[in-house]
């Protein structure tokens, strides 16, 4: 049962009570999640930078993030950070392209992969945040200019753990989070971007605001711009989802709203605790909490892609230019190889081996096929408004 203190707490409690009969059954009954200690890494990093006391607050944020990503894997299946570089799909490797960045969660549907951004916050300081840089990256992941079949979702968790740094270590914090998770909201990218854009266009409002914060010194201490939903906005999203969608200027009929409560007995295993325990594995049992899922319909995704396709075209044009340059360089190197040129004439990095003729020919064919596909995408979609050729 969710703690009903505070305005948002009462809204969450009412939402849970009204939807208690709609039970959400996790995709996995018991998932194992490989764990690497953020506190341990944080301490090592601090020593390398010559600091006497590492920032354990940042380390604990990492613990919360890993817990939320692991829980998302249990609830919806898919992969988590340990498999960020490749997905296994029907025996093949489906590479996460550069424009999709590194998602927190990947659900590898046989045809349509879904990238997920997972966030967690304390209920008292409840905010759902959408940073500019992150939204730009996920825009390209959603548009998926090469194949046009990917999807993106945002997973927002709220928890009741008051002071994470006083939890008594990572293991206790994980247990407290398992007992104190009080809400999950899942948003499709189309609606998440509408929230983000609403903040950019209108600035501060009662439910959504624009905000600037300084990122850490390791990244140059530069300002980061973001849009965020405040606690009043989260309350409105739970109590009247359709009105919230209308406030954004979106059509209610473009979305499905699914209210449920997590089934009792959900649990999962974590592997890799080294800092505080010799045990290689621990199991967490998750207390029941309410879940709001908003799903966009096929027609909305089609329209969104058409509305924002110019972004994909810009990326495609840049990629075409880069790949044409790589293709030209490889063709020249292949000619040099055939003519018996010396090794210092080849366009390879110092210490790297010169590819064989077969390897060059394979790379050249790959560039030619990729360029043909990208050029066809630019030509077929740059003036398109129908979206009929999309696979969703």
C-alpha cells in the first residue's frame, strides 16, 4: 500500500485503490540482473582525481538507477545495461546505432525494437524530467531513419525512501527501494516529446516548467536545459489523464490509457555485490504499487514521423556524406593494394594491419548498399506527408 501522506501521495493512493482489481503481471517471474557497485566505482574515480572523499550521493543515485532498470526488465522483459552494445534478434546482431545513444532498457521485439529511458525520483521531490540533449537523441532513435521501425518509451518511477545516503549501504538501499516504490508511469515518445515541447514553447505553467541546472565539473560544468512535469502535473496525469493530454494540445483518441496495480509477489535477483557482502546474489521482493501506462496508436506514430521527418533527413544527409568519404578512401586503398603499393601509402591508423583484398571488397559492398538505402530514404520521404510506407 502506498503512503498516502501529502497531496501527491493521496492521489497515488486513490489511483491504486480505484485500480486494485486490474492486476499487472510481470513479463518475467524472476530475472537475474548483473550488478556493478556505483559506490565502489565512485570511490575509485575519486581517488584517481585526487579527491579524499568521493561523492557518495552520486553513487547512491547510481544504485537507484540500477534498481529501476532491473525492475523494468522484470516487468516488461528485454535487456538492461549489460547488453547495451548489441541485441540478439533471431540469431543476428542488431547494432544499436549511434543516433539511439545508450538506452537504459531495450526490448527486442522480433521486428520492432523498443528503446527505453528509465528514471526514478523521490516522491517528495517528484519531477519527470526531459533534458534537451536527451530528447534530441531519442528523437533520432524514434524516427529510425534507416529502417523506420523502432519505438521509444519513458519509464518514470517514484519511491518513498527519504534519505538514500542514510540507508545503511547499497544492499539496504535496494531493499528499501523494493519496499518503497510507489508509482510507475510509462509514456510513449510521442507524448513525452509533446510534454517537452510544451515546456519549450510556453515556459513555466502550473503543471510543466522549463529549468536549467549545472552538470558536474567532469563535463565542464555547463548548463543543461530541460522540461519537467512537477508534482501537480503528475497528480493531474494520474487523476485525469485525458485532460492532461488535452492540455498539451494532443488528441485523446490517439492514446490508450491502461491503469493497473503490480501483482503481489514480484521478485528478482541481483548478482555482483562485492563491496558489502560476500554473497554473489540477493533476491528482492517488490511491494505492490500502481502503474499508469499510456500507449500511442499507430496513426499517431505515423503522423509524428511525418511531422518531424526533416530531422531524419538532416541526419541521413550527414551520414551519406560521411559514408561517401569512407567509400572513396577504401576504393583508393583497394587500388593501392592491387597495384602493390607500400604500406605507408594506405589510409590506416598507425599500428593497424592493412585489410586484405577480400575485407576491402566486403567493406566497399557494405558502404554501397548502405548508401543506396539512405539515398532512397531521403528521396522517398523528404516530401512525404502520408506515412503509408511506415511499418507500424
